[in-house]
């Protein structure tokens, strides 16, 4: 009897510790100095539950926020800590590191501007990615690297994976902005942001930022370079662009998963999408 009581008391003492051990950690005020953007750049990072108790290296998901948010968007509104912990604990996703950069300081967006004066995309690939893969225990190989994001970040997901299919095993745009549909559309977008461009600059910008244009120009030997999961709500104002991308991918015979679910352009929708994203990218991380 005494032994039973002792075991019960020991369990109650250790139980809070066991719960803590099963919880990941989010650091939401990390930063690095960017020479390209001439500023200090912030990012948030999710570290899986066993990160501090092991010496192993982990796959990585770059998770991009939408317009109006910053690197804390997925932390505060997307509940990334709770969702990642739960999905990993259920065995649906492998433990991974999730990096959430800030693309809403200085200028908004994940692209290089039309004049090449603000080069966020160059910063991402030349400074941010090498920095986090050097300072955290990240597996720095294509197979173990994925990208996802919502709205503006979904657009960044599309363009980054299409510009650099050699770097990402999976890409998961959610409710994505799909860029200009035509040269005239590109010109209107630049004017709205008080930017002007020569005809040559306008054409280069369109070629680089139009997801439909990028899809239509994917080389035949690159059609299966990236695993695609595309998700958009049936009430989302970006539904048309995502549907056009789906049709273009079908015509181009680019394998992809395309999901239209009930919902709009809301955090309620994206929180329900994130577990599926974590499960989808984990399938590539597990391949042999």
C-alpha cells in the first residue's frame, strides 16, 4: 500500500515536468543584420519538443505571413505552437523547425522591387536561409526543406518554389496571391504602389512575379521537382487566381494537390489548414 501511494505521489510530482517536456518553444523576437536590406530583420522560430534535450538535426518549414501581419502573425493568430505540438504528438507530422520571417518592415512583401532597390527575395535566400541553417540544427538539404504561407505569403511560397525548385521538396500556398495576370495588371499594381517602370523593367517584373507565367514556363524536366499542396476557401476573394493556377498546372501536367474548402480569407480557415500542411511536408521529409 505504501509503495502504491509513493508511486502515485512520484507521478504527480513528475507529471508537470512530463507535460513541459512535450511542449515545443517559440522564440518570436530573433533577428539578424541584413546588408542587402540595410536593416535589422526580425523572425520568429518554432523549435520542436525534443530540440533542447537532443543533439539531432531537424527538417525545416519556412512559414510566411500575409499582408498586414509580421513574423508574429503565425505565432499570435495562427497558434503555430499549439498546432505544431499537437500534430507532432499525434504522429501526423515529424518534429521540425518552423521559421517565420518578417516581410512587413521597411516595405511590405517577399519580392525584389521592380528597380532592384529593395531586394527582399535576395535577402531571404542569401542571408536569412544561411543564417538560420547555421545557427539552428537544421538539415540543409532540399529533401528536408519546405515552404508555406498565406495570402501574400502564399504568393511568396509560389514564386520562391518556382524560382528555386532545387531548394524545396514541398510548397504549400494557402489562399495565395498569385501575382499579375497580365502586363497591364502588373503596370496597375506598380502604379498603386507609386512605382514606375520602363517597358523592359515591367516585362521582367511580370515574368518574375506572375505565378501563371512561371507555371507556363516550367521546363518539362522540372514538373515533378516540387510537391505542391494548394488550398483556398470557396468564399475567398483570391479564389479565381488559385483556380486559374490549378487549371494551368493541370494543362502543364504538373502534379499537385488542390483543395477548395468551406471558408474565407480568415485565420479560422488558415488554422485548420496548418495541420494538413505539416502532415503534407512531413511525407517528403520521411521519404527514402
